[in-house]
């Protein structure tokens, strides 16, 4: 399967999570929102550079873990894609109810253009590599292609990681400004 098909699969799983998240019960979402608030509070004492690095490293770690654990029946990248889509939409719906849709857009779109693209690219690479690794257990032909598949998907993972840099910069330096203007803080 070529990489484009893996991108479509990754985007589809993420989209299924988004759709499901729209229908999540509010009390379940409030727990996720309080977790996000705790993370934001923990980062308050950090300098802007510290926040940037924390966001960058957290996201890079998720990408690397998905890639590393993908050969275990593709569970990690599939669950990561679905849950991140679910949380994004569920928290977005709750935040839109409490604040405004404009605040959700201001809080997600600017850095999300880079971060969500990076996320889908990296998870597609993890899915592709994981599927080839699983196939290589059963097929000599797949085994012979595993090294090339690994190198190709490592490049896609690198592209995803590179896109995290502008995403983290925008999330650190631009998003708070936009949210302040949107929420009137």
C-alpha cells in the first residue's frame, strides 16, 4: 500500500474520532477539560521558551511512541488517532458552549494547520511501518521490503516532526494572543 493510502487511512481514523467526539457526554468531556487546565497551569511558571519546548517535546514523544509501538497490531497509532480526534472535537464543543465558536477557532486553527498535518503524517508513517513489520512476520517478500519501508516512513516521521516546530511556536506565541483578543481577557 503506498503512503497516500496510509494518509487517507490515518485521516479517516482521526475524522471518525472527531465525529464521535461531537456526541460525547458533557460530564466525560469536563474531565478532559480539567486535565487540559492542569497542564496549562503547570506550564504557567515556565518561560515562553520552556512552554515551546514542552509542547514540542510532548508532541514529538507521541509521534515516536506511535512509530515504535506500531508493530504491536497497530494499536498505538489507531488509538492515538481516534482519541486525539475525539478529544479535539469533544473539548471544542464544550469550549464553544462555554465561550464561543470563534474562541475555539482561534485556539485551534492557527497552530492546528501545522500540528494536525504533522500528526496525520506521522501517524500514517507509523501505520505503514507497523503493517509492514506485522506482514514481515508472515511473508518473506514483506521481510525483504521492511528496511526500505522503515527508511521511507522514518522520512515521513521526520517531516511530521519538522512541522511540529512551527506548530509549537504558533501555539506558544500566537494562540494565547488570539485567545486573549477573542475572549476579551
